[in-house]
C-alpha cells in the first residue's frame, strides 16, 4: 500500500482541498497520515472519518516566543515521522511546512508535492523568521516533484518568484462529487436566505452587505457561517451591532464554523450565495481569486445562484455562463439590486443555480480536476510541463465555457 504524509502547520480540516485530495487517494488504496496543529477560529473543524486516513494534531500555540519552540517541535516531529514511516510522497501545503519539506527533498526515494492554498505576502525587512520561511519556500518550489496552486495567475507568479519549477498544475478548489447533494435546492417560500460562508473578515463580508439588506423587503434574510481570523477578532460583534442599529437583528443569523457536511446542509436551506472580494486590493490572493474560492463552487453544488464582485474574471467565469449576477461590492444599492432581481424572479434564481450545479457535476469537481495530480503521484505517464513558465491552462485547469 502506498503512503502519503500530509504536513501543514495549521488545522488541515480548514482546507477543503486537503479533505478532497486525501479522500481520493485513500479511496484508491493509499494510506494517508496528516500531521497538523490546531488553529485559531477553525480549531474545532474535523475531517469525516475514513479507515485509511489518520489525522494527528499538535495543540494550537499563540504567537510569541513559545510559538517558536512549538514550531521547532513540530518540524522535528514531521522529520521523525517521515524518516520512520517512510511514505512515498510528502504532501506539504502551507509555507510553514516548507522548512521540513525542503530537508525531505534530499531524502532518496521520497517525493515532495507542494500545494499552496494562499500566497503569502513578501516578508518585511528585519523579520528573520519569515525570511527563513520564504527561503525554504523557494527551495521547495525548485526541488518539489510537483507544485499545485488553485489559480493560474498565482501559479505563474509563484514560478517567477521561485525560479524554474520541475512540474506544476493548477487545480481549482471545487467540491468533491461525494459532497454534491442528490437533488438540487427546491423552490422555496419566503423568507429568502442569502448565504455567506467562510472566514468572516471585512474584505470578504463587508459591512455594506448589511446596508444592502436594509434596502430590501423584510422577507430577505442573511445567514453567515464561519469564523473570525486572528486579524479580524471582534468583527462579528461589530456586525451584530450594526445589524441592530439598522433594525435587522431578526433578519441576520450568525452560525459557528461547522463540518463540510453540516455546511452543505445550511447551504441547502439557503437561496442565494454571496461571494464578494474588494474591487481593488494589494493582496495577490484577492487579485487572483477565481478558482481559489471554495464558497462559490460550494454554492453552485447545492443549486444556489451566486452574486459575485463585478470584476472581469468573475464575470466571465460565473455571470456570462448564466450562474449568477455581478455587483459593485462597495455599493449597497448595487448589491441590493442583484438580490432583488433574484427575489422577483424565483424561476430564474433556480434555473441559474441548477445550471451551475450541472457544471459542478460534469466538470467543476475535485474528482475530475485532481486526476492528473493523482496519476502523477501513482507514477503514471508525465502530464505536466517542466518549464519555468507554467501554462495558464493545464489538464487540471479547464477553460471556462
């Protein structure tokens, strides 16, 4: 039985692609072991049980000098397990996993895959620790047998920053086929629920959403499922206060982070999916988010139409094919108009959501998009280029129709 060791200095259950890829490999006969940690906000999340998937986690440690010792202990743990358990592949999936992964690239017979979900900012001058992580990341990028990113633009910049990559693939953060409900969302009676799920931060769930809700009939409600990040501590309380000041307390529901199964259950009780990003941002992750956003694909999998930011890539991928509408994420009237159109056109609301669901079932699912990566991990014919400039489109990244 082939073995794969996943390593990430965070809670792996906070990253749906890790759940999907490990399940695909385990279902194909691989023995899967995760070495992770706890995480602020998402520490309670867990993978669904699988007989060939084991998850081990160190406790979460807050920032400070103790965290440096905690991190050193984690790295030594990874190296010891990798050397004694002898997996066929190391699946590293965040920048902080790069120092031990870099050392493991020199072990004969051990192959390393690096999957980066969010591109890290360039380290500030004077921060020796983050500079060390950045150098390890570049080394892993050059020596890894395969590098995987969820967006073609991020992949191209990753190659430019790190130097020639041996092999690369762009795999979107789509849901697994096993998650897609057996039937689409049925046409519901009022109230109409607008759903947001994910990290609750001002950039993704701006206060303007509540201003838009105040412009809509009382039959329109907002459901929020997720968690605050360390940088947005107290933001939910801020949104609650704003909702109360606008007279919306009875129309807004905040739910704690839940498992993927429970998340899809909440999605099936909703009507419209909300996926907004700032129109302008210096953060590469916001500049190149299409394909990397889990929530948009999750909404479509349940038959919900989506409302996205009116940006060229988002419009081309989700609006032009007929899966949703676009709005100005900073204008409450623009957002309210998009929601109102769906409320006043319930048949179109279901039609667009179901069209997106069909796309998920036919193409935009992790089982399909991850197959070229799985084939390479199984030693099957090479499907990836070995050039310094990865292609914008690969076998694992279909062009939107």
